[in-house]
C-alpha cells in the first residue's frame, strides 16, 4: 500500500504539466447582438472543434495531471475493492477521451453543429460555442476532473487523498453538509445522471453505469431540495457549471448556495488544510521526491510544447477563472 501511495504522490508532484493553450479566442465578454452572433458562430464552432481535438491529444499523451491521478486511483481501487470493480472501471474511463466528461463535450459539440433549433437564440448558440472552447482547454478540463479524483478518493475510505479540495470531514464541517456518500460530488452533473420529476419533486437518477452509487448509500435517492440544502462542495456545481453543463442544464436545478472547496475562501488558517493522514503523507513524500525525478519529467514536457509549473503557481491558479 505504501508503494502504491508513493506512486500516486509521485504523479501528484511531477505531473504539474498543464498545457498553456492561450485564451479561448472569444470576444472578452463584449455585448453581442443576434446578427453578430450568427456571423461569428461558424468561426466559434471551428474553434471548439480544434480545442476539443487538442484536449483529446493531451489526454492520449498523458499531459492532463488529474487524468493520470484518475488512472492510478482506479487501478488501486480495483485491487482494494473488487466488488466495486465495474464502477471503478467506468470512472477510470474519465482518464481518457472515452469518459463521460469528455463524451459530454463531444455530444454538445455535435448538437451545436447539427441542431441549431436546440438553442433558443443565435446568441445562446454562440455562447455555447464559447463555453465549449473554454471547457476543452486542458488546464480547465484538468480542474473539472477533480470531482472524479475526489469521488475515487472517497471510495477508498480515505486511504487515497483528495485533490484541490478539503479533506472530506473538514469539507463537510465547513460547509455544514451531510455525508451523501461517495459519488455525491457528481450529483447534478449531466454527464453522470439527470433530475427527473417524481410526484412534483425533482429526484436525481444516475445513468445505468453509475447506478451503484445509489447502492452505496443503501438505495437512497436524493431530491433536489434536500440535496441543495445539505450538499457539499463540488467543482461542477460551484465552479464549472457554466462550462460543463449543456445549454439546458446550466440553470436546471442549479444550486442556490455556493459551497467552498478552498480553505482560503473561509479567511482562516491553512494549518488544518489536508488534515487527513493521507494528505499529511502526501506533503511529506512530495518534499522528498520532487527533486530526484523532476529533471526527467521536464524533458517530456519540453517535447510537447507545454509549460512546467511549480506547485505554488498551480495552487494560485486552481480557481483562476477556469
């Protein structure tokens, strides 16, 4: 187990390579009317196609840090908990272009191209194109994958550390949240399930391959009102909804209150951050391992035109508008 953890922490320390693909190429938030949107839509669709292809190449080349974490976590969990192998395998697909998160972007792009009537106005279609360009930037997509990393971490009962979020118990306490079980970070994310009406109440239903999440909480289904009052932080619901929700799910059952995943948001000391034993081990190991292996990894980064960022730089950018 120690060797497995060292492998994970080595990835965490050394795979801080996030491809700097520049801005989204949009209009910087400038107002746009329907006629202007109609004119610019083809260009933005082309930009979205190019951006998504670059993201696929980055995933295939192992250049998205959290995709590597997902792959390693899934491998370890398959050994730790064989009964969850099918669920772990499906989540592990998010390390690739075959995963639910990437597939959701691909499906949105196809809708954007082939079904203009899906969008209420040309402006809405134009905005969706821009959202896809932004969502498929590797550094942004890397952050979107933190929900998957942390679901796998929670499935390990704390033996694997969370990433870009407080330790589970700290997060529940600070957000006054209820423990809704492993997978709760994915509730509300249209790549993994949907809200369905049952007797006038919206209830979250997992897509078939993720239905085991309900089994992990004794078969319980969560209604929107209960979830909204008691949910914990997730990247999708608190940061990434505008980029990773499609044109019709961005506002459907959106949470009413923001939760927090970064200790800085509380204005309190950083000392309690990473209080779990796994995260303490992560800190200790990263200090001893980073110097011995970083030079060889840097060679790989230079071959792909990426940029190697140190840990402090990455930490500052974790929610930097992405």
